């Protein structure tokens, strides 16, 4: 099977990789903020999302990491007794 035919036969089980622009459009987080979060200093502080560096200028985000990041930001309502 040739390379192109192999790609066409891939199933939907493959990993979804998001570009910074796609992630920005989806979450509203500016592309510049995403780039800032990829710095060593920000990562040491625990900011941002895990990312895949395909090359120094080709960065992607795994869908499973995006889902986990969003789930980690969930703020549940309180019962109002703390007000």
C-alpha cells in the first residue's frame, strides 16, 4: 500500500493534534498567551498545557491534554454559605 493510500485508510482513532490557532479559537486564549505558556519559566510555574514540539516552530496540542486542562479549570458552584 502506498503512503497516500495508507493515510486514506487510517481510522478516526488517530490522535487529534490542534494548532495554537485552533486552540485559541476554541478556548479564547490568545495565541500569544499559549506561546508564553510554552516557555521554560512558565512551565516551571505550572502554567499552560502540555504540548508536542514537532519542530521548534511547529507546535501542536493533543486533544486529551486540552480536555484535561479544561476539566482542571472547572469551578463548581457553592451552596452560598460562604458569602
